[in-house]
């Protein structure tokens, strides 16, 4: 997540890439032909009863879903819930579309692209800066928010670019239901210390951990990501911080 809270012309300043390697034919087709059917646009109505075209038990948001493994996994495990995934990196969005449709490079692309048979239509994608969407979300709209392995911006001079800060936490608290969960995962020591301090200073949230194992082991419903597996292989142990909205 490459963000800070500097605004220019009423739009947040954005740091980082929106596109990486050249996106090949199959994924380009998914972006052009399938993404519009599940994308949150400027005119999309953010109401629980209409966003997913059916009643859902919970609405969950993942901020910066990377390659989409966690989001796709949660949506498959919990078809009763609705999931909003926010990601500006176009290659990551394309990878998520591959995961939920099964269409890979070299596949025969049907005229009408659909979800894999085992999936329900419970994912919506916002492919821009999540802070722009915050403004449109009603109070107490979400049941869970995931922020998993955000960019740590380890240099002190870049601290303002870290997503966890008091301004963003005010918005997260506003859109999260009472007793809703904010889950933050990181494998970076600096970001862990920063997050613990920022969350301690925010009176809207309460840390749910009662012992060390509560935040040093994967939550029960966890879905591993490619980034996490790489971190573990390189000897970096992640922590999983759950905070409850007071």
C-alpha cells in the first residue's frame, strides 16, 4: 500500500506502481471483459442490500489485496459473506480475476466469462485509492477489515506514507460496525512497532489479544498468501493483530 495523507486538488497523493510487468492476453481479456461486471464504479450504490444483489451475512473489506489469494480464499470459504477488495496494482487485480474464473494464459476464453462453478458472486473490486471510497461508505457499513502485509515504508522520513495512522484509523472506525474486527498482519519489525503504538493511541479500538500466542499464530480462518510464504522462507515471522471496534 503506497499511500500517505497528502491531498492535492482534493485527491490523495499516491506512491507506488499501478502497473508492473506486461499483462498477457488472458488477463487483459479478464480486465476488459469480466472486471466491469464486479467493479465498484463512481455510480455504484454502496448499500448492503444492493451491492451484492442479494442478502449477505457480513460485508468485509480487504485493503491492498496483492495477488488476491487471501481475498479469493475467504470468499470461497464464506459464500454467505460479501467481500470488497481494494487494490490499485493492475497486475494484482488481474491475478485475482484468474483465481476466481480459472482462466489462465493458454486457456480457451469463452465468449461469456463466468465464475468457477464452486464460487458465488460475492466479490466486488475497487481498483483505486481506498481513501476515495471511504468518503462514500456509510457509517458502520463493514463487519471486518483486513490490512495484510502493507508496505512498511521502513525509513523514518517515509513514516507519513504508512497506511496505519490516526487519520485513516478514524475512517476505519467510522465505517466499521461496533465489535467489528480490524485485522492487521505484518512481517516487518518497524511496522509492527509502529502499528502497536498507533493503535494504542486510538481510543476507538481494543486489542483482542490476551497472550503472545494470540498474535503470533495464524488466526483460525486464515488463508496464506504468496508473500507470506516467501517471508517465512526467508525467516521473517509475521504477526496477526486483531482489534475490535469499541
